[in-house]
C-alpha cells in the first residue's frame, strides 16, 4: 500500500477526505509556479536530488531511493510513501518521518492543511503516532490492490527498463521524462507509463502470485505501470489502451493486472507488430 498525506485548503476528517476523492479527480486548476519552486527547494533540502515531472495540470517530484512522490496542483497536494515489505532492509520509521517533514515543507509553501489519509488525523497529530503509520506500511495484505489512479500493471522479470518500453511504443510517445513517458494513439486519451523494480515489486508480485494462484509470478521483480485520469474516456476510446497493453505484454512476456476489474491476464502467445 501507500501511506498518503493529503493537503487541502481546510482541515477534513477521514470520511469527508474519502468522499472528496471523486471531486479531486475532476479538478484541473494549474499549479502555482512560486509555490512549486518553494516545494522543490524545500524537499531537496530534506532528501537531496529529486526527479521532476508534469502530469496534466499537476506537477510532480519523486525521490527515487525512497519512492516518496509529491503531486501538486493549486489547492491540493498528495504525498505518497509506498509499501515496503518488512523483510527488506529499510528504515520504515525514518521514511515516515521524512514524509512528514516534506508535508511541512508543502504546507509552509502553499498554506494548505496536511492530513494523513489512512490514520484520519491531521499531520500535527500523526507525528505523535509514528508507530501507527509504520504498521500501515509493513506487511499490509492489500498493497497490490491499491492504485494511485486507474490503469494496469505489467509484471515481469529480466533486464528490460523504461528505455525499452519507450522504444517499443516509440510511434505513440508524445512526451518523455527521465522516470516516465506519455503515450497517445491518434487523438485518443493520454496514458502515463512508469517503471519500477526491486524488493517492493518482488513483494507486490508475490502477493499477486499467491492471490491468483500464479506461482511463476513470485519470481517477478519488475513492473511497468500505465495510468490515466478518466477510465470512462479510456474505455470508450479503447484503441490506445489495447495497443499499449499488447505491446508492453509482448515486450515483457509478463502478466497484466487491471485496476478496474481486478483481473490478471497471462502473456500472449502471438507476437504484436510494434511499428
């Protein structure tokens, strides 16, 4: 799972925070450049180098060693700390404290109020309950079932990286950054592709393997994730979704898991034209 720190214009309780998720998906106000510059500078003071990006009206930054991401647009910010398996060599308490420090950086830069979603409390209160946040991060049984946005994941093993996915989808790429790229088929919706590997993905794939009775997935340690904002739009214009799904699965020989129906599909036998 992820530990989620949400910053909004006013304090909210857990029920209203969950209820507002659908409303936030439709928000499209552009980010404030001055506030974003202050966020980037402050986060770098906390963790060092970060990777910057954009996603529609949102601006993003990622600290790759920890997986902490910040997604900012005017009036709201989401800070996410990903699930880590308790068997991995990671200082979960240190990561939570780092995330909370970043929360204060964003709050100071934007004037927004920070709230820890899963704990249902403001950041100021959550700081006195570090153990509760650590418990959420370690060995959570539903980690692979939580999604930042709708999309699908391709689990695989081998040596492929994001650069290989870019090459396979080169005719569809409309924007490329160091840690992600965006694809589009004709005038259809845009889909964002990211890559992840390592102990966190091993734990996630092993969970899927156990849940779905696919033992070979337990050895998978790499994952492409394809996400988008509007599921209805993507399914209505389904060509982009099908094309990206087919090409990535053909490239990796991996299994695909979808957010909207929770289904897992095995590799395809027939090769796909990647022109």
